[in-house]
C-alpha cells in the first residue's frame, strides 16, 4: 500500500479526541484491578477502560503479560505491538508477582477501594495466592469480582487449561459450523476470536453487576467461560441439532481438486503442538500449547514417546519450528494409531491443552455444557432449550422466565403501568396506534 493510500485509509478512522472532555466516559471514577493474561480478560478490562474506568493492570514484574512477546516470538521483529496495544491501551500497569507472599498485602490495599477485580488465573492458582472471590470479598464486600476460564466453573474440567482455539473454536462447535463436511482445515478467522467475544461478555456482566451494587450495596461474582461464550452465537446450530437437523452447507471444491480438501494437518505459527489434527471420519482434535517448551514433557508422556524428550530435532522450540512438518506428520501418525476417544483421554490425563472439534449434536451432550447450565430448558416444552448468555452472576445459571411474547401481548399491562386509563387505551386501539 502506498503512503497516499495509507493516509486515505487512516482518514476514514474515527478522529481521536483532543481531550478527555470530548468523550462520554460512562465509567469515569470506577477503579478496576486486572490480573489477567493473554486476551480474554485484558480485552474485557480494555472495554471498561474505553468506557472511562481507571484500569490497573497487575502483571509479573519481569516477564509481564505473555501477550507482550507474542509478535516477537512469531518472527515479526520490532513492529508496532498491536497484540498488546489492542487490549491494554488506556490502562496503567503495576508490576506485581502474585506468587510472592509479600505481594498479597499490596493487592489487598488496591482491592480495598477498588470497584472491580477481573482475572483469568485458574481457581487452583487463586486459592494458592489467597485471592479467590471469598478472600477478596471479605476485604471489600462491595467488590465486583469477575473471572474467566475455558470450560465453565463447574464440572470435572473446570480447572483444565482453556484457550480460544480449543474451548471456543473447537469445543464450542464454531469450527465445525463454518467448515465443509469432510474438510479438516478448520482455521480460525482471527487470533483471539473467542477471547474478544468473551472479553466483551465479561465487560457487560461487570457493568450489570455495578448497577446491581448501586441497588443492593453489595458486590458479586461474575463468571464467563469461552465455552459458554461460543454457545451464545451458536444457538441456531445447537437447536437444529436438537431436532435432528443441521445447518445447510455448500462445498465447492477447487477447480483442480474434486472431493474434500486433502491437507490433513493445520498448524498455528509452525507449532506442531498448536494445530488441528484429523482423528478419523469428520473428527479432529485441536491442540493449543503456544509455549510448547512448557508442555513438551507432558506431550511426550501423552503419546508414550519418552525418547522424543532428548531428540535434537524436537527438544527445543527452535528445533520443533525448524522440523515442524516432520514432527506434525509423526504426531498425525501416532494419533492415527488410536481411536478419537483414546487421543483425547491421553491428552487430558497428561494435562495438555486440547479439545475435540465438536459438532452441534456433540455440544448439546457435552458434560461441561450441561454442568454449567448453558442450555436453558424452555418453560413451554421441556424437550426444547434456548442457549444462555455467557455471563453468570453469583454462581447461578440463567433461567427462562417466560416464553417469547406474542405481538402486543403485554400492551395493556405496560400502558396501565404507565398510568393510562382503559378509555385512553381503547382510543389508541381505535386509532390503530396500538394492538
């Protein structure tokens, strides 16, 4: 793109305000403490920051949020770090090691006059650091505590690692919905695809809880998972699956190829531990171990290949990158020797972040979906459901209070509540103004 063309594109963007007084800051005066990494929680906190909140980002004093180094680790060099800027602009950063016992006192001082605490750390970590909802609400009963994770707050996998590629894209059925039958090339349209949606759900839940606090004087607990966030836009596919149907899809093979795509493996950023592998007929598993050195020992244990630990072709991140095609084909071959259930079980027992790429029919039977109340039974038909919004408040799942109304079903009730008389309502009906 030429410099003139770039300037033309930039001119189409909304102009930056010259001062804070030029914008409406809905949350001005609200103090938010963020203890989150990667994208989902930082993006949610950034929504609050854009609405005017004072967001203090708590991050490790040496390494910071891992997202800061993603571009460099991906080989982009010293370019504008849009990964970090997108989710962290308009914040202030506090370097604080939450695993250090002395840091807790600092955090508690922050919490004392904070309005919101938002975190992506798993429950086991927060328990060890003494920063669970119970811990912090004792310090500040008015605190709105928001947390995010992969698979929901209940169920056997509640504390299992979660990333958008596995918990949202694969397990939530989004990849299946946008992929032609038989095609294993289920690439996300953008990095952090589910994280950004989940972050906005967090922000909306927090905003609702702040309003509720003004009414009751009490804070509360907001919970949003990537899996629950995926089910919200996937409602049609899930409900079609419930009645034995599926989304209509059309596959148009390339001119030089008849039949499904032949590319069997899709890697993210040349990382064989971050990609999608076919497991059989129309089945795939998504791996997401972005810092693969951390998971290499666990993965070798999962596939029963301790010999690979010292294999110079694969025992470092750089080596795996250099030999990514060879390793990916090896993993594909190993997976092919087992059933899909065996692959998923091996990965789960070894603690490797992964998920089967699920269809709508599988999602509506997913134990994590059911355990967390993401599908709400309809009051008029117990065999039907609607998908819950992903925000849960104070550990309670959402419910359906009433069926969708007919047109104008509550017109009289509403107008009477506004003080209209029956005569006035009759006049409006006669005039065709109301039903």
